[in-house]
C-alpha cells in the first residue's frame, strides 16, 4: 500500500520545482506532472519526488489530522508491544498474574 501525504507548498522556483512541507519535513519535489498552476500555500500530494495532484486545503488539513492520529495510535501500540518490554537480560518476560488477578 502506498499513501500520499498532503504537503504544503512553501515556494516554487523557475525550474518548476517546489519546496514543500510534509508533516514538518521539508523536501524538494517536481511539479512537472501537474497541469494546473501551483503556488506557495497550495497543498499537493507527492509520490517519489513528484507532486501528483493539487488538492483542496480543507481536505488536506483533514487528512493531515487523520495521519497524526494514526501516528499517535501506532506509537501507543508500539509502546505496548515493544520488544524491550518483552525481553530483559534474563530472557523473555512471561506474564505473571498480579495478586488481584488470582
């Protein structure tokens, strides 16, 4: 599965390259595959260095919020099952019922 994360265009140069912000990460992408004009402040979907389409700001902001929620949920799940919590220097940790569980 491949996800395209909305990115905000920060600036566009004379070579049709744009600096974009993708969830706080700045990168440079080509605008050659987009037919319509793209300017700073627009949102685009990018894939492997190319902006694939320009998208509506409302949709972009809603999508970014969903990505943030997914990232937070994944981080919480990773904390719950991280290998460091399952193994220590003595080997695998086994579930030991607490006194109130018995």
